[in-house]
């Protein structure tokens, strides 16, 4: 069974469109994250949710909005897509307790044309 | 100064040798340190973490932490071609869920 899963794996869309990426984890973790990995492979946290509550919100344009319907799911909705949004987006999860070992999903490669 | 620094490489190591990957961090209050392996086109995979000064061994992998020098390293013994990947160092600077990643070191094991 896949521990952290994401859909879709690839997403190609045009500038200005709105798209969503879904994430689910079956590890029983309380905390979920969204990361962005750019073309230089730098991995940067965007958001973190703990049991459906937002706990980390880095400097991310408000076109990006995470939604957590329950603690096993954390979706990412992106409005008015821009060329610079092209990247690989990873979902991750961890237990709520230290040391917060994080486990990553397979990633979604978003290409904005 | 970057919060977490790694030599981007590429680092080339002959098969069977020891690969040594290094990471420095800027926040002295950092509490836990993680090593991830990322194959090309794949997601980061947790190898191990360390939080006490000294060495921690897991199979062919040894993590070393020196908080006084703000330095953490990963040694891979008996390197195999399958170890060829980018290795990401991550630091937990605030004692909470937020991890700060380095830019990674690309390791190539030469058969």
C-alpha cells in the first residue's frame, strides 16, 4: 500500500487556469505538508496542516490555497496559474510529535505553458 | 548565509569506497537533522535522522553530528551504484514541524 499518494502525477496546463492537486496518507499521521521543488531541485515548504488546521504558512502567493477535509487528506488548489508555478509539488506527512520524521508522496510535476 | 548548506557536487566515488556527504547549518538551536535520498525523478526518501552529538549507524549508513561546529555528515560504506542519487540534508531549526532543506549533493558511484 502506498503510504502517501498524490494525484495527478503530471499536470500540464495553460497560464491563467485553476488546478488542484490531491494528497492522501494512510500512515495515521496528524500533520501534512506541501513542498515545492524548483528546477534547481531546491525543496521548500509551503504549508503545513495539523489535524485540519493550518500551522505553517510560508510566504506563498495567496493564489495557492490548501484544503484539508480530514487529517488524511491535504489538497492544494492553485488559482490563475503562472509560468513560475511550474515545479514539482510534493506532499508529505509526519506524526505530530518530535522529531517529526516526514514521509513524502511521489510528487506532481506541474508544467504551466 | 544559507540556513542549510551542502556542496552541490557532483561527488564521484568508486564502488566499494566510503562516500562522505557534508552539511552545515546556521541555527545553533536546531534540534534534529535528517538525511534524505532522492533519485532522479523520484521523491525524497528518508534515510535516517540524528539529534545527539556523535555517530548513529544504520546498516551501511552512518550519520555524524557535531553541534558545536554546526556540522552533520552522512557516510555511506561499501558504496554501490544504486547509491547514486542526490542526498538532501534537512534541519529542524525550531523544534517544530518545519524542516529546512539544503540544496542537496549529487553523488555518483563509479563501477
